[in-house]
């Protein structure tokens, strides 16, 4: 299922935009081992299975202070449900889950981000900027068999590098390459979009593209790695 992205820009001394992005998302990987020393390594996707595709949405507000400086805030909720039976017993968090018993799993990865970006290059046909993103990660992984459940939740702040490349390759047509990413010894995170945007008018544009979200952590207590693919469409309204 695809939803429409709409962005509202309030004209003042600086431009303010409000974006709603929507589309379809599917799982490429959801590997879990909690705790990482004596827990069982398993795959939510391969061992349990679930819906092939889920709908998603994102909300973003951007303040273009001037042509060089931008501030934005993003809310990106994400949740996937899984259901199946383990072929072998699974030790997860503080409990054990039997094989051959109907089991449900839930993978929640909500993200709140505040980004500052500086546009180093800005011309009629090309804009390129780099910045910093403070990402608040609100994540939870849960397993349930009947009335018995175990879950692991984590809320933390992760610094990321933000980038954006906006290339006007033809009149009214733009190629957008944008994202947040960073890798360290404890883990990594990448959220990157590639989209084509068409300005129907000076104040209204449509876009469609692909987004990838990938990352995880291996910090000695938990080991989780996931991969999600997004098909997105959208629109931008400026005034």
C-alpha cells in the first residue's frame, strides 16, 4: 500500500516545511541474540515469518534558516509483526521458548531525529550539504507464546552524519540522494533515500523512490541486526 507524501511550507523570513512520507516497507533481515553471551541466535524473518509488506509513514518539519543553514526534526515509526513456530528451543532475554509452539514476535524501531545541515555547494542545478543528526532510538523486541512473553527495550541517543545531494538534471526534474549514516565498533546505522522529484509548479512537486534502513548493535549484551526496504512516493507543497 502506498500513501501520499505532502509537505507544507509557511513563508516567512525563513522557509518552514512539514512533510508526511508514506509507502510500503518489507523486511530483508531481522536477526536477534539477547543476551549475546548465552541467548539463542535466531531470525525473526526466517524462523517465524510474517507479513510480506507493511505500510509506513514519516513526519518531518524543516526550517531553512537561509540558503546555507537548515534544521529539521523527523518522526519515523516502524513496527513489524511475526508469527510462526521455532524448530528448536530459543533462549531469549530471561526466558525460554519451546519449539513447535505457536509464537509471535514484534520488532519495533521508532526513531526521532534532530538534524542540522550546512549546504556547502548551492547553485541553480546542484545543492550539496552535510550535517549532524541526533537520533533518539526507541526500540523493542518481544517474543510471546500464549500468555508468556519476554521483551528487550532500549532508548538511547545515536549520533549520525547527515548528507543531501539535490541535482536538477532537467527543467523541473530533480534527483535526490539523502540520508543519515554512521558506523562504529559497537554497531552501525544507515537510512538512505534515492528519489526522483518533479516540480509540477514552482510550489508543488511529486517524487517517488527507494529507501533502505539497515543497522544493528553488538555491544556485548545484545546482538541485533536488521534490514528494511522501502518503496515510497510523495509530494512537496511550498508557499
